[in-house]
């Protein structure tokens, strides 16, 4: 499941909670969400050995890294 979809589902859950309870839930969620994003690091394979130019492989790798980082995750250097 897309991480943005999970977040949307949680936010919908929060809207159904009484206002007096939302602050504590949101603080816990934000801390947990941030920690979970920082804990996940994706290691991509190198750009060599794919049967096409190394420049094309590197471009594909860079696009993959950008897509992963757009989801709030880190890509190993």
C-alpha cells in the first residue's frame, strides 16, 4: 500500500476522534511517522551489467531513487 494512502487513512481515523483526544494522537503519529520514514533506507543496485549503456542505467537508477525519495524514504548513497 502506498504510504501516502496509509497516512490519508490515519488522518480520516483522526477526524472521527473527539477534538480533546486529537492532539495526543497527532503528536504520537507525527513522531512515529517521522521515525518510520527515517528508519527505512533503500539500497539500489549499481548501474553496471544491465546490457545497455551505463549512462542509461544510471539515468534509470536516478529516476528510481527520485521516486523512492518522493515517498519520504531514503536511498543509500
